C-alpha cells in the first residue's frame, strides 16, 4: 500500500515579527502527540516535519504550486 505523505511544521518555530518567542502550531502538536502515543503509525504513514519559514519547497513539491 502506498501512503500519501503528511506534512507538519516543526514544533518550536520562531517568528521575528512577534518578539522572537517560540510558537507551537496546535494541529502539529496534536499530530506529534498521536504519533508519540501510537508509534506503530509511523510504519503506516509517511510523516515529514517541515521547517516553518516560507517558501516551504518540500510542500510545494508534494502538492504542486497551484495548491
């Protein structure tokens, strides 16, 4: 079975525009928690952690520029 990759922004990214504080994306944190709770999922799905700064070339490559 071929799986489609799931992309998630790396946790703890920083935005200079907002005081340089570290942020967490709640959806990425939820995915990280599920994967930590059910490690066997890593064998069933292709998960890639993508750095937050744009452009996110790996995401564009996976879904296409139109998306």
